[in-house]
C-alpha cells in the first residue's frame, strides 16, 4: 500500500473546505440581494471569475509552500547522513575542498582528523546491528560535542569519519583527540555493555599537501597506525 502524501492531501482539503464555504455563502448573498435578473447574471459571472482567481491564488500559495518544504527535505538528505546527523560523504568532501583551497591560498591553518570506530563488526556479530548502530550514533554525538561550532563531522562510510578543523594546527587537533578520548572513557563508564573506542589519524595543511586526497590519505594512514597499536594492546581484531 502506497503511503499517503500528507502535503498534497492538506492542499486538497483546504481547497475543498474553502470552495464549499464560497459556494454556500455566495449563494446566500445572491438570493438575498439579486432581485433583478440582470443583476443576478452579473453577480453570477463575477462569482465565477472571483472563484477562479481565489482558487489560483490559493493553489499557488499552498503548492509553493509544499514545494519549499520538499526542497528543504531533499537538501537535508543531500547534505546529511540520516542515521547520525553528520555530514554525508559527498557534502563533507565538497566542504573540505572549498576550505582547503581557501586556507591554502590565504596561508591559514587547516587540520583534519580521520576517525574509525574499533570493533564495530564484533559488536554487530555478537550483539546485533541495532547495538552497532547505537554505537555509531553515540560516537558521533561525542565527536560533535567535543569540537568547535566552526568544525565539521563527516561520515565517510560505515564506521569511518572525517573531522574538518578550519583554522586549527596539528597540535590543536591532537588536543581535540585527547578531549574526545576522555569523553569516550566517560561514556564507557556509563555504558559498559559496549566499548566505545575510536582510532584517530591527523593531517594538517602545514605539511604542504597539494590536494585534499593527499591530506585524507595521510590522515587515513596515521589512523591505521593508531588502530594497529590498539589491536596490539588489546590482542583482538579491531
């Protein structure tokens, strides 16, 4: 069964209600004041044209409003990851490209953090994908709460994320990672069912990358080094 389009249904209902009201009250007016046939004909013609005009205006306003609402929804879907509320891959990489070119031209600091959740597959296999999804959502919430308003959290795919940090050098980026790790430790104390652990890698524009791809590749490489250390310490697959 197809889902009812509530926006279209709303337009139809408003149109029907106003149409019935117009027909009913306009006829009462005509019966009351149209004593002569000529006047009755004129007022009937006026009634018809006025109804067409009001209908056109009403439909324009309602359809315009519904279209704007749909455009907002489409823009949201085109920009954000539905599950986490982070920027999606396409939107995030586009943002990074623009900031990269601007900061490189103006010789400003820019850092990125590549983040990968540890043990997500193990959580999915043992506790179910609903717990895996909850793990991802919790981690993204921690990432968002421990960055600045000018920063961006991007879901690259699955359990991998990119944090874009404009006007931020590598030292400040490392401090942000420390803050995030402390927040994850606090979260683990509250929720001991699942370990919230993330591996990180940093790349900064101060290292003179020519493209965003080079910058992301280096951050990704550093993240895998961090993940390797995590695996060696915990002696389990990450």
